[in-house]
C-alpha cells in the first residue's frame, strides 16, 4: 500500500453498489463469502469514466470523495419512495392497445397544432 492511501474494506452483499475514488495504487477485491450454490461466487462490474475523461482531455488528480456503499435495500427503498411520491406506483389497468390508440390520437392533435 502507498503511504498516502489507507486500506479500506467495503463489506457488500448481493445487489449492492459501491463507488471508489481515484486510486494511485492497485485495488484488491476478495469475495470472502458467497452462496456458491445459488450464484456460483461473486461478480464485480467495473464501470469507470476513463473514456469521458480522455475525450475531455482531463485527468483525475485529486480524490474527490471517499469510498461509498449503496446497499440494495437502501436503493430499492429510495425507488419505492420516488414511485409513491410521483404516483407511478399505481399502474394503469387499461390495455396496451387502448393506451397506444389514445397516445396516437393525442400525437395527431399535437401535430395539427404545429
């Protein structure tokens, strides 16, 4: 480990997401427990912004945040909160053909206004 970076352990579970800031040294990932009968181990998806940074001609030089864990439970709770606050938790019971014909007629009226 580099003397300027301390070791951080992020305990996570299935469905969790974590973000890690700029690292000057390598990162080690270890799966210490997984239900191998159900999932066969653990999968880690690495998503980063290097292509965008290259396109913009910039480089990360300063650590802007600490490692952050977003638990599956908290993310799903937030989605439920948003659905209830917007009213999108109650699905429309009309058939898809009724919805498409009603949206088609609203599109036609919109076009005639142009």
